[in-house]
């Protein structure tokens, strides 16, 4: 699926600036274009650019979303610590409440995430606010 014309690069990040790329290795995003762009049919709101940790990957797997196992039939390489990935905002919030939230890249996290998570929580876990 190709990102619509208003997608990725026309959307804003949580700080109000242009939405930066999250990751192209592995290729992430609802549209698989490297950005945490969203659209009405992105029911999971894949809008938080997160830096994977072993702790988060284990947590996510325990919640039924195994992000570490490759799924070649879906073109999914499996994630490892250090990879960046566009997470569902609700999953990131769930991890936050459980004490397992990974760091986030604010410049690459979509402002739509703010409908689900607070900017203050994101800032407390930001890797690009140093």
C-alpha cells in the first residue's frame, strides 16, 4: 500500500514540526514507507516511533504481539534491540503503565499519538531531547 499524498511527510510530529523518518532498516510505518504516518484506516494508530529494547520486546510478546520473530511471509524481519519501529500508541501506553516503555523519537512520532498518550509521558522517554 502506498502512502497517500497527504501521508508521512505532510504530517506533523508531536512537537509540531515535520514528521521525520523513523526507520527504513527495518522498514516501518503503517504504509511501510519509514514514517509513522497515519490515516483513517490505521485502526491501531501506529504513530509512536520507539527504539526497541529486549525488555519491551519480551513485554510485547507476553501481550500477544511478537515483534521479535521474523515473519517472512509478511516481509517482516523481526525486531531486535536498537531497531526503531512505529508502535501503536495504545501499546506504548500499556508498556508505560507496566514499566516497560521503550524510548521514543519525538521528531518521528506523529502528533496523532497525542490523542492516546500525553506529550509529557513521551518527553520523559525521549531519546532526541538531550
